[in-house]
C-alpha cells in the first residue's frame, strides 16, 4: 500500500503556516483537509468553500461516500416556530436545551448544547438553500422527545442529503479521494499541520 502525505496550511479555525512532513516525498498541499465524507465532512467542505476556502480535500477510507449518514433516517431536530405553530406545537430553544440536559442527566456540555439548539434553525435553512428538499411537516423523531424533527420525507433521507451535499461539494471544486485512510495527524508545536494517509 502506498503512503501519501497531505499538508494543510489552513483549517476552518486557524490559519497555520505551511509545514510539510515528507516521509516518502509523495506529498500534496491543500488549504483544508477533511477526514471522513459523511454529513459532517460534506457540510464542512461546502460551508468552507462557500466562505472562500480554496483547494479543499475530502478523504474517506471507504470506497464510497456517505458513511453512516447515508444510512440515516435523516430526522433533523430544529426549533422552527413558523412551521411548528402551523401544527399547534409550542417549542423553544430553551425548552429543547432543558430536555437535552435532563435526558443526559446534566452530563452534557451546556455550551455545546446551547450551540446546537440556537443554530439548528439556521443550519436547516442553509441545508434547504443548498438544495435539500425538507418537508414542512414537523414530527417527533424516534427517541427525539418532542415534535421538532424535519426530514425530506423518505425512508432513508440521509442518502438524499449525502447525494445533494456531495454534488454541491464537487460543484464547488472540492477534491475527493476515496480508499484513503488517515493514519496520523502531523503536528508541530501542538498544532495539526497535516495528515498522513494510506491510499
Ligand atoms: C440506521 C441509522 C439511522 C439513523 N437515523 C438518524 C436520524 O434519523 N437522525 C439523526 O440525527 N441521526 C441518525 N443516525 C445517526 C447519524 O447517521 C450519525 O450521527 C451521522 O451520520 C454522523 O455523521 P458523521 O459525518 O459524523 O459520520 P459518518 O457519516 O459515519 O461519516 C464518517 C466517515 O469517516 C470515515 N472515516 C472514519 N475514520 C477514517 C479515517 N481514519 N480515515 C478516513 N476516513 C475515515 C468513515 O468511512 C465514514 O465515511 C442514524 C444512524 C444509523 C446507522
């Protein structure tokens, strides 16, 4: 199996000086490298590209894109009062946050929970904008505790999300390499500077 080194000079969170660790000399530079091509990786790639990051690489160890996301039922929780009120559902981010904290016996990180409950609506809106056809019907997802789930209405809506996000990523010139497994993060002074991958 061939070993490749990719180096990242930029991530979503910090601009890093370019640094390359070359073991075999077979190495390529990208501005952003994303490991894993499920919903998290694809949405990060699309968002980064929309925000001006160039030369983005997505890698996945599998031979196909999608990960667990492609198998998912695709229920996405979000408080969207204008849709929920049409069905007589009264909800709020605060109520949702309380439910999450109580369900997790107050072990969840409240900062992360706050980020989730207060950004879910705008995330849903963004997903619609990039082409995901969410229904207006709001329902209670399996294990979801309350009627605040949204989906594209199919049995496996996750596959639809992956297909649309993958198409969008490619239309924004994001590069994709399958059968490529991250084996090491290359660090310098405590900062991740690149990825060593087998592919
Ligand atoms: C049957 C099923 C139904 C579900 N239904 C719902 C639902 O209705 N609503 C909901 O919110 N959630 C649901 N989930 C959970 C949801 O699918 C996951 O939480 C979500 O898909 C996680 O997305 P992700 O992008 O983080 O991970 P994934 O989609 O799993 O993507 C991770 C990717 O990383 C790759 N990878 C891992 N390690 C490496 C490595 N070292 N190098 C390179 N690539 C690597 C994997 O091959 C994979 O493709 C469901 C899950 C399943 C299985």
